């Protein structure tokens, strides 16, 4: 009926309430502002107990500064996280949720925006999803 629509169909079209936090609110801004810093045990020369330790610490800090990718990789392998500042927050977020099904990040973001989840990965992308 045109003037008296079926209330069940209207109820099905109401999107769910937003649930969770959008990556646009915290993770992406933190990743854009991310600056890696190397604090992997390098001490200043004044803190060494003897001369041999000072040379070793100096060489370690010099090597860490010359090879930032190696230092970042070492911190990743030793369980570095966004709390310690060794891994970019977006990379840490994706790594922590890698065990989930394909397309999990899309459905998580849609849930945070109060939208219906996608039933198929081939579903049409929303305009904000195309930007990614």
C-alpha cells in the first residue's frame, strides 16, 4: 500500500547505531604524526661504567642511527608496539587484527560510522572508501 507502508520493511532499513571507534578519529591522525625514535638501549657516554662499555654503547647508538630500518625491524621482532613508539600505529593496528577475515577493516569502519556491514567484498565502495 502506497499510503500505509509495511512497518517491518521500514524497520529493516534503519542502520545500526555506531559502535566502536573510527580509525579516522585516532589511528590515522596518530600515524600521520608518527615520527620513529630509536630508544633501543642506547645510553649516553657519561652513563658507562668503564671505557669498554662506553665504546660499545657509542658504537651501538651510531649503528642504530645509521640503520633505522634495521632498528625498527628489531623492535618489531621483539614485540615493539605503538606504546613504545617503535611501530607506526596504523601498522600496529593492521598487524594486531591480521587474523580476522578479509575485509574486516572495511566492516569495522562501517560499524563505527553506523552503517550496515558489507556482505560481499565486491560490493560497491562508498565515496569515503574510494579515497583510501
